[in-house]
C-alpha cells in the first residue's frame, strides 16, 4: 500500500513537546483562532520569528481519520479567511511585531 504525505515533509503540529517557560513566554496558543485551520503553522512561524529552537523527530506522523464536530470547521468563509490572515501575519511579522500583537 502506498502512503501519500499531503502536508509535505515538515508537518507543523500533530505532536508537540515544549518547555513550559518558553511556551508561556511565547503567548501560548493564539486564541483568535476558531475551528480547524492553520493554527499549528501560525504557532511554528511565531516561535521561529521569536527565535525559538524548533526540532523534528525522525520518522512518520500518522493522522487517524475522525469525524469533525461543530468546532472542527469554520462558521463562515470570512472566519476561514481570518484564520489564514493570522497565519500570514505571523509569517511576515518581526520579533517586535509579534510581542506587540500577543501582548508579550
């Protein structure tokens, strides 16, 4: 059986181990997200721009299929676009920008 990696080589999210002090100092999770979306990529980009060291475990990450409930989707296309805006903002932000946006 052939397996396909639809998200590419470096998956952001899935499994996460963090230093608690660094996690708190980074603003933890961005609570502006709702539903399923690019919050894992936003976190990765934010932490990268803040200068955090990020590593990857060797091997595969498997996603088990599961049904989505009401919180597993967006209420509107506008909400979906806002989630991508948050991710894109993290990609383009400087360390100082992120500290201001996250009130750090």
